[in-house]
C-alpha cells in the first residue's frame, strides 16, 4: 500500500495496491475481480435475480454487504456523463472499493442503473484508522448503579431490553490498524456496524476524483458534484429491511423493523425512545437530536402543568374580577362614553361593549401571570443545565468524549478543497493545504451580511404593511359593526368586535406572509452560505444556523414584539393623536381590557398555525411523493422490487434535513419562553405538538426517507448557544410584558396608593384609569361622521373617556400626564429591575449548583482513559517480549536470553 501526495484526511485518498492483504479469511474473495462488471470469482456461480430476496443487502454472491448505492439514467446524449462515471468508478476501484452493477433491464422502471458498492476489511480498517473511529477493546466492568427507588413505576413506559440496549457496553479506543489484534474483533465482516461502514464509504465518495490524476484537474472530485451535474441521480446507503416485516436473511439485523415497531408508531407515544438503537442505525448526529427532543418534551410536562394551573387559577377567580364587573355593569360601564378609536369612520361607543374581552383577558392577566413568568425563568435554566448533564452522559455512552471539533478541522469539505485553489503551509502538520485568501473571505462575508440585512428589512417592511392593514381595516370593521349585526349569531356573536376581527385577520395574513418569506429565504440562506465557502461541515452548519435563525427570529417574533411593546404606547390623546409615519392612519389603541389578550391571540394563531402546518408538511408531502414515485412498481407486482429500488423511490433526507428539525423546535422554544407571560397554555400546546412531533419525525425517517449517511456529533452544536441566549432574553421580555403590556402594575398601584377609601380592593379602578376629554374641542378631522354615531348618542353628552392618565379639560395642566402616571411608570421600572435581578440570581445560582457533568460519568471517563493507557502499555510490552524472543532464537543457538519479568505497569495519567 502506498499513499498519494497530500494528507489522508485532507484532499487525497489512500490507494490500495494489488499486493495488499485482500485475501481475508473472513471475506473469502479477491477484491478487484468483481469491480465494475459484477462478475464473481470462478468458484462462485451467479445467482438468478428472481431467487434474490427483496430485502437483500448483499451482492449477488450473498457474502459481500452493500454499503452504498449509486444510481443513474442512461442518457443517449450523455457521453461526458458516461466518461465521468467510468473514470469515477475506476478510481473507486483503485482505492479498494468493490462495485457491482445492476442493469437497467432489471430495474422496475427499465431506465435506471444501480451501482452497488462494498468496502472490504482492508479499506474499512485503513479509513477507520484515518478517521479515528472508536472501537471496543474490553467489556465495561463498571457496575451500573442506575436503578432508582420505585423503578417499577416506569415499567409501562419501558421498551424491551434488547431494543433499548442492542449492544453490550464496552470500553473503547480509537482504531489503530497496526494494532488490530488489540481490539475485540470476533468477525471482521460484522466488526464495523453498517452505520460506520456507510460513513467511511461516503468519506471516500466525497473525495474521489472523476478525472485522471495526470490531467491536473483538482476540482473535479466528489459525489456531490456528480449529483449536481446529474451524472448520478442518487447516492445512498441501504435500509436493512422493509419497515413492516423482518428480513428473511438471518445475517440482516432488521433494525429498521424494530425501530418502526417500537418507536415510529404513534401509539408508542408514551414509551421511551430506543436511543441506543437510533444511534446504532442512524449515527450519533441523529441520535443526539432525538435525545434532545425527547428530553425537551419531558421537561415541557412540568411547564405545561404549572401553566395549566395558572390558567385554572384565572378561571376560578373569574367572579373576583372587580374591574370586569365594572366594565360589564350597566351602571358603570354602560354610562361611560368612550372617544372614537379612529377618525371619521369610528363613532362613540360605550365601555360595556368590551365586556367579553375583559373577561377573557382576566384568564391570562392575573397574579398567576407574574408567578408563571418567574417560574419559566427558573424552568429554562433547569432545562438547559439538566440537558448538559444528559448530554455529558450520552457523550460517554456513545464514545464521543474525545470527539472534539478540532478533529473535524482535518476533515475539510470537498467543496472547500475544490474551490480554494491557493495553498499554504500548515504550521502544525508542515503540509500544504488549501486556504481562502483574507480579501476574498472578507468580501464574501460582507456580501453575505448585506443579503441577510436586506431580507430582514424586507420582513420589517411586511410587518409595517400588516400594521397599516390593521389601522385601515379597523375603521372598516368599526363602520360595518356599528349596528352590531353579529349579535344575531347565537354562540360567537357577542364575542366578535372590531378589535377581535382586526386582530384575527391581521394575524392570519401575517402568518401567510411568514410562511411565504420562510420558503423564499431558505434557498437564499443556503446560497449565501455556499458562497462563503466554509472550511468544514461544522463551520458550514454554524454559519447557516446563524443566518436562518436571525431571519426566522425576526420573521416569527416581530409581530408579537409589535403587539407586546409598541401597540397602544404611542397613541397621543384626542385632538393630538399620533399618526403612522405622518399618514392619515392613526396609531392603534389598546382595548380598555389591555393589549395582553391581543398578544395572546397573535401568539396562538402564529404558534399553532406553524405547528399544524409543519406537521402536515412533514408527514403528508413525503408520503405523497413516495406514493407517486412508486406507482410503477405497484402496477407491476410480478417484477422484483429489490431493496435498492425500494430505497431509491424514497425521499432523500439531505444534509440539512436535521437542521430544519432543530430550527422548528428552537422557534417553538422561543414562543413558550419569550412571550409565555401572555399565554400560560403555550407550554401545553408545545407539549402536545412535541409528543406528535417525535413520532412523526420517527415515522418519516423510518418509512419515508432513504437511510441518511451516519455522522458524528457530540452536542446539538450552535443551537445550544442560541437556546442560552433566548433563555436570557426571555427574562427581559416577560418582565416587560408583565410591566407594560398587562395591567398588573397599574392595578396594584391603584389598590395600594389611589383607592379612595383606602381599602385593598379594585372598586373604582376603571373610572380612575380613564381620562376625560371635552367633545366640543375635538378637531373636525378627528370627529366621526354624523351617520357613524350610534342611536343613543345625543348632544347632551359633552365628554368622552380615553385610556390614559391625563388631567381633564379646564385643569391648569390639562391633557398633561398626572402624577399617578409617573408613579405607575416608576413602579413598572422597579418591577422590571427586581424581577430581572431575582430571576437572574436564581438562574445563576441553579447553574452553579448543578454540575455540567455527573460525578459518575466523570469517574467512568477517567476509568476508561486509565484502562486504555494500561492495556496499550501491556500490549506493547507483550509484543516486545515476543519480538525479542524471536530475535534471540534466530541469531544464536545458545540458551535464550532471560527476559526480566515485568510487573504490572502503573499508569500515571494526567486525567487521574
């Protein structure tokens, strides 16, 4: 075996020579004999395809496992494609892979060729060494003390032991080809599981050239480029069986069947997830996602219970709501005439017309809101800290403790290697490697940032358009509903008001705009990230994550921020109203019951709509596409629908498939943390959605998508920092919502400082919170048209009320803010400061109290590192003794040299 110039982990592959040890006892065949033609060694006879099982994942000899499949169509005018394929497959053979081609006449559509790829032991061992893949060398001897008291209570939620733990627990070490006898290799054919095998093969496919080396064309390499230029139509590893039945071949694991039976069915929603089996079948990256999603769903249970209790508290204290009683009272609310809410088209109205919305607002705007906001600040901290502990345990159990991002720096993206033509000396490896000049990097980054800002500006422009819609349509709804035609509706009639109609329709329009912009921006984000040419896959995902999240943050949350912090705050007062950008559209006012109910409406529509649409899109679209794609196979039951053809008709999961799953959940996390003070039932809705989401994701991954290429990941990546940032921001937003959006602080200030009789109740609060204005001095342009006023309005009514704290007409400080306004503002600011400090103090204290890595895991990691060093030392000593003994026997006939007996070596490890 010899190496081509360059690093093995960089831009070159390891070429196998015919003299390498390919005649393994386990494999029992010669590697290059059946390369691209599919021929077999003389001692093996071809097997008729009709005798092949539909679930066969082996070559026609029934021995060599199919690790990867390439498919292509035979184009009549595709000579260049044929040349590329011929050279690419020849290069794959040169690096040691074995190929077998299925002719198009044997495919279900009669057009598609399939190239099956097998990686023999020599290739697997070589690249396992290059990629530092951890393999077992000793059975774990540390007893598991994970049994908890009353563990029997969790029995209904458990899965069978062989599903939860498909493999024994081992101590592992990075594979070293020169020390293969050090590891527990019982059978070379099954030593590397299929997920590791397809990861190694994909690593080779991504770096193999499709031109001759002597041509000097270095950017013509990688399966991705061949897929993009349609040389191949698909590249994928195989599922091991059909999902609804076990494989007939005893050598096939049927793990897909077990995953579908115990995990992907909805009626298993109350069962635990088989994370070890998910990791074994799909790889650590997908396994860590489902571990995080499951843990997040479990933690949501506690938030949902407390949020529901707060909602129930608001419902039970319905009759104690004095301010709503005053609004609905004919003596109080029925005698208060309110000023018009818009110019010309809005008439005067009575306060008791908002009776229903004030009762609805009390369900969410009560004392429990403050408690729940503080609770959620603590819940977020506990969730993130306990997840760190759970993640640390998974890192140990899945052999990811020493998997550092620095290792991925050696695995450059093929796109980076091909597009970066410049080379420079790496000071660490002392080898030439590709690099992107700083000027080009800065220019690409600036262009990328400008594009993101342009799209964020587009979102803001759309939000302003929706606000303009709210202002314009409110006047129309007010004019249409002035005679209350909706009261004829028996159930919902009394609840339909101009405010509600405007809020609901605007929220629906905003949701449609969000989804359209989302679809458009996804392609733009991928394009500008590709343009930046990130160096590694990790860097690529992090850059795309930041871009997508910034856009989604503004896209989904901007309307909620508007309702929570801007609506009703810059209105002015009669005769001096504020207008939107100097137009004729007057800024919106909040309902006398407060803006909180409108924020709740906005949150429910956007959050629920996104979740429902997301689940329909995730489940229905792949199912419909697969149903349409496999129609020909269903129409020809006599033809053999082979394993690779079945998988070919499924949808490709894609490199960014998992990225969108994380993005969906993180956006949901923002809804239940940033604005949870306005809607305590948000965690309950999220919990119900996530219970469905886990099974929908499992179902589509198991049944509707091709098997993804296994990939490693020791954490959820950049999403963890985003979650931490949102946790901090949520404390601030909820403090501002309670202070400025709800009426909690004004009510408390009134009760303790401005109650006329000094009693601790809310009698008289409504009248106290409304200011008076003389109707006669309202400017003509603000007055309603004569036909817009209700029938009960007459000239004897000389004042109207509006929501503010200002001195009345005739006062020496008329229409300026009263002292109560400043007292309330001071109380709001004080509340924000106190709540933030208390919440942050508790957060940091909890984070300090809970260690990120459990002590048990830390001890196991130290034990494993100790054993690795000790066993390697003993292995080298034994090897040296054998070597010296052989040398002595060969060089002299005298009595053998007495080799001193070496005592057990005590390893002094830094980790101990």
